[in-house]
């Protein structure tokens, strides 16, 4: 009798890879079965982390202001249209990976640390940070879950004193990017798969866990846990949260978050930001 073998989806693969790459920081007296999961862009941080990273690279002269403006405008259009066509994302991913190949991981991490301190630290939403701290104070682990590259996601988690991060994982050999992803972008359903895989590894009870996000793209993640919270939500997520009696918290003032700090759709934001960062590093290496 032939055995039926189900092929794993790209989201499942990306989720399991992200969970395997996650490294938890030690904490005292942990609650062993509960955790909180926070999206980054417009949830934990005002605007898009990868865009702030790209701005930091531009300020160092590693690529031109024109490159940055083109990247920013492209992502603004992407956000307004809500265009997450898989073919478009795949095309952007392949472009990004072509540039990343040959870059050193240690350079990305070092620049990420510098730029976080310079340009991201003061963009953390105090209200969201307080929510994360309340979970830590209760002995619960707190993870970031983002399409941002894992190296940058870890920097943000470390600077905030969180447990760790789940992010998009690129393949490396001897500390150098090969130009391929391990799995796929940690976006949409892949985030839920990552949290599910991490829960299996860490012995978490998802019914006791919390998830926080600003975007309807993260409904698979929010629906996975026992306690979903909409933070600075977009219209679709706000409606869904109301229908399902989820908590809603809005820490924005003045203009809506869709107009603050160039918000970027998670999947393409990470890829396009990766293109900008990779171009910068590539130019830097060629000139050195």
C-alpha cells in the first residue's frame, strides 16, 4: 500500500525554521506554560523597523537618499493597495536574496545595534512596552514575531530585555549569507506556524498565551492563542476584534498609524528593506 505523504507548506517550513532559530534569554521563576507574542512594526515600534534600519544605512552614506526615497514610496503604495500577491512577494524576495549573497552576518548585527540605539529606541510605543513588561513581571516569556530578518529582530528583543525573537531566517555558511532563505518569509500564516512550533518545543499552552498585533495580516497568529489583543489596529483588524470581543488598545496620537513613520506591510517590508540593506553592504564591500 502506498503511503500518502503530505507536503509541508511554505508557511509551515518558515514557521518551524524560525522556531528552531529562536534563542531564549534566561529569566527568574518563569511561568512555564504561558507566553506573549508581539508583532513589531506599528505594534511594538512606530513605523517599520526595516525602514528605520535603511535610513540608518543611508545616513552612513552606504546608499543614496534617492534609493531610500524610492524604497519608501514603493512600500507606501504597497501598504495602501494591500497588494500581497504571492508572485510579487516572491519576485521581491528573489531580488533581495541576489544582493544579500556574500554579506557578513556580523556586519548586519553590528549595524542593527548601532541603528537601533540611534533611530529605533525612541520609536518604541511606551504602552506596548509596558504590556510586554507586565508579562515579564508575571514570569511569562515574551517573544517578538516579525517578518523582519531574525538578526535585526534579535537586536530589538535584546535591547528591550525580552525573551527572544522569531523572524525571517536567511541561510548562512561560515557567517556569510548564501542568498537563499531557509523556509520562507515569516509573514501571515507563517507566524502562526512559528508560534505553534515554538509552543511544542517550549511546552507552552497556547490557550494561556497572548498575541498582539496591529494588522489583519496577523489574524492567523491572533486566532491561535487564548488571548488576542489588537494594538493600533488597521480597520479590518479593528472590526474583527470587535466582532470577537478582543481587547483593543490604541496608543497613537494625531495622525493614524497608516500615516506615521512610513508603515510597511510586513511581508514586502522585510524583503524591500533587505534589498536596501543588501545594496548598502554590497556597495560598502566593493569600495573597501
